[in-house]
């Protein structure tokens, strides 16, 4: 009996033993349905990846991923899952409200650590605020309770806006059929930017409402009747999300291929790329594992809803969060599988040895063909890559660029061959960035970072770049390969959100958090330079009657004009901030003396006493200002703030429209407990 025949006989014996097991597994797929809360998009990339990579099949599941028909009136993801028409669903933080309403929903995992829901309004002026939305037509989609919570938290009653059903089309907003619409920061801004409509974004995060988003959920009945199926579906889905976020380009191609009618627009691929980029900041996979949810943060969400009357005070969501069961002890099964694999590996090794001896020449020829095909595929991938690819020699002179490079920079391949990438430099990238880049490359290491470059047209743009040196067997650098991506649009959105988080939305002045950060920095500088620093607390007199009698629009306009007048009187190194309704604060660096600080406060007091003319009506207010100086009246942020607040209190008690510099005797008749809760910034809940 030949050796080949013996090996074949061994394989047949093993196959006869394993075939019943494989047959059972192949026919054990359970059919379940996952109900999305929107139409197919990169927003649900993890579930597509779990299907494509076979994670659901490995878990014994056949999953029907269902999108929502935007035109289906009265459709509810919650009802689909609770009724049993679907076993799993994707929902918002409104799951808490549905749980209180008696629906037995259970949160399995959190996908977005930060909610993408925002309000988008047509921008009329630079002074526009969220209060200007009152009376406007609002197009609100289902499960937008956190946006309702946002409006209520800033004092806008539900009846103050004309709410209409959502058409799920940005075209209605672009054409002016509605004034405001609910949206996702990952989607609608892309299409609005393409249409060149001037718009304003309002996010609940600006007032500390930062909820979870796109939560995977099921029902208590499903967990009770099919615990293993629930656990298997959750684990396979999270594996899919990890794969999708690590391979966004592959999943985008999958979406375009599987849903060609949904994504027939020429902009579809760019829109999906924009969505994938924006989702990185929402999932925060660099900080937490996908699916992680903290019970304390869910309690904070419930408390936020309770504070505006959408949940009862002290509401507890017992049973709302899924408890991952402990893994069963399958040690004997693992041992059996390990032994089987060891035997199979031994047989395969023997078979491979025989095959190599007998077919070495044929294999070498096949490997050559495979390598040629692989190189061809890699070449096609680079040529058609959505990322810009650039290859230089060791002298950094350009030897190759792909078509995407020409599309992004405006330079053709012929124009850049033989030149260096310096022709793209704008002069705005920090020299430290280039120094760090070459320090890594000269050591043979990868470098990744952001560059500010200039297109052929002269337009400035941001790039995210990954640059790698290519070395030969002797360790000599033969080439540099750069893969780059245009992130200009993402930068613009990030800068807008960062500005909103640190500035008062009405006056555009620094808010409480940013102002007191500057106070801390100013104190450090003053100690180092042995200079003086002045802190002013400014309270507008008789502002409330104007606000009550003439409305918020007039009140807001007065606050904006007051902010402008005060800002014009300060130097570039000084700061005016708004910390409350009609309360402002001022920081003056290196004032020289108490008299100089008092003189500046008197100028501000006089400027605010001049009439405010709006719509032909003159409104008169005054200001009470308290002044405290470092180091005379306090040596830290708290004591200096308390002194300025006490002085302001005395200015108001003495008849208003006055300036008072802090003196020690002022403490005697001042309620110190009040200032502890008013003068310093309050940390937002996590």
C-alpha cells in the first residue's frame, strides 16, 4: 500500500467521524430579525460586517437586517421588537422612556458613546441663538426625546415651536419648507455643505446633555426564552463593529454593492466616507471597547429626563441593562477539539511534505503566477484607492502618484514627477511636526500625523498622512510611501463644535468654564511676573423687567450689545465672559494699580448706562461692578472671585450704577454661602 493511499485513507476516516457534527451545525442556523431605526447607511456598518465576515453564521444565526421605510407612517422600532416581529432592534436613549411606559425593553450594548442627534437651523445672522428657534417650524423625527429634553432645559416649552412630521429629506430644509430639523451630525451636514446653504448647528452637548446613541436592544421575553441566542447575537454583532471600524473602506464598498438603488447618487461614496469619519469621534474606540455601557451614565440620563418632567424623580431602571452571563466550563470539549486539531495538523504536515517533494516545480510556477496576480491586484487597489498615494525615492523626489492625489491636489502626475512634496507645503504646518516626522522616518519607523497643505489652486486643506520608509535587506532606505486623506471638512466640524462648547451661544463670549481657565492661567502668569491682576464681577441692573415686558428677543439683543460695548473697552490681553443670564465677568492682566483697575471699571459702567435703542424704543439699564485685585484681595481663584462678588454686592446694595473695589470690612454683612454656588465653574456630569 503506497504512502499516498494511506494518507488519503486517514483523511477519509476523520471525515467520516466529523461529518455528522458538521452536518448538524450547518442546519442549526436560527432565523432572527434585527430592526434598524433608519435606512441602510454606514451608521449600521457593524451588522453588515458581522454578516459579511460570517460571525452570525458562526454563532448559529441567520440574521435578517431590516431597514426602515421613511414613508411608513406610525412605524416604531420599539413596537417591532416588543411584538416579536423582530427579535433585536437599534434605538436611542428613549428606550428609558419606553421602559417606564411598560414596554419590557432591555439594552444589550451601546454603540455610540456620544449621541449624534443635533438640531439644524437656517442661519439668519451671526447673533442667532437657540432662543431664536421659538415659533419656528420644526421637523422632528421619532425617538428624538433628547432633543426635546434639550429645548426644555433651556426654557423653551413644547408649544413654542410648530412641530411637523419628519420627511427624512434635507431637500425640504434646503428649499425652506421648514426652519429647523432634527438631524445626525454624521449625515445631514455633508449634504448641506454640498448645497451651500448657510446653517447653524445646535447640539444638546452644549448644555451638558450627552446621551448614549444607537443602542442595541431586545426584550425580557427574548432573554428569558433564548438566553444563549441573545448572548451569541450580541457577541457576533460587537465583533462585526470592531471589524467595520478597522476596515471602513471595505464596508463602504460592501454597502454600495449590496444596496445599489439606495446609493445611486454620484455623491454616495463621499457621503459614506464622511459618515465613517464622523462616527470615529462618537464611538471613541480609542478609549472604550465597543458595546461598553456604564450604569452610572444611564442613571445620569434618567436624572436628566426627570429634571424636565419626562421621568419621575428617583426612577430606577432595574432590569433595563443586560447582564452578560458567565462563560460555561467547556474544558472537556476544548481538550477533545485540541487533540483532534493536533492529529489533523500532524496529518496535514505529512501530506504537505509529500506534496512539496513530488510537486515542487509545479508549485513554484503556480506561486509565480499567484505573485504576479497579487501584484496586479495591489496595483489596481492603489490606482483606484479613495486615499491619495505618493511614492518617492530616498532623495524624496516623487516617483509615483495615484489618480486620487491628482484629484485632491490639482497637480497631474507629469507636473510632480522628479519634484519633492515640498511643492504642497503651505507654511502653516508646525516645524515641530516635520521634525517629528523625519526623526521617525530616519529611524525606519512609521509616522502618522496631520499636515496643512496647499492645492495647486492655492486653496489650503488639511491632510491626515501615514508615511512609511521602505528598506532593502541591507537596511538602506530605498523609498518613502505616503498614504494621505483629506480631512478638511472634519476639521471644520470639529472646530465648530469645540467653539460651541467653550463660548456662550448668545454673545459669543467665553463661557464660565473657559473664563475661569483663563483666570487660572492669569494667576500663574501674575505670580511668575510678580504683577497685578484684576477680576471684575458685572451685574446688569433693571434687566429683568425689560426681558419680561419686551420679550427675550429684545433682552437677548441688549445682552449682545452690552457684550460688544464691554469688549471694545478692553485690551487684547483682557477677557470679558458671560457666566449667567445678566451676569458678566472681566479679567484684566497686568493692571499696575488699584486706581487703574477702578478707572477701567468706571468706563465700563458708563458705557452700559448709555441708552440701548431697539426698534425705535430706548431702553436704559445700568451696572453694578465689583473689583478685586491679586494679590491684595486674594491669592487664588476662589478667594479672588469671592472678593469681587462681595464688592459687586455692595455696589448693588448702595444704589446700583456704581463701582466698588473690595475692602475687608465688606465681609461683615455679606452672605458668604451664596457666592460658593455662583462664582466658580461647575463640572459637568460624566
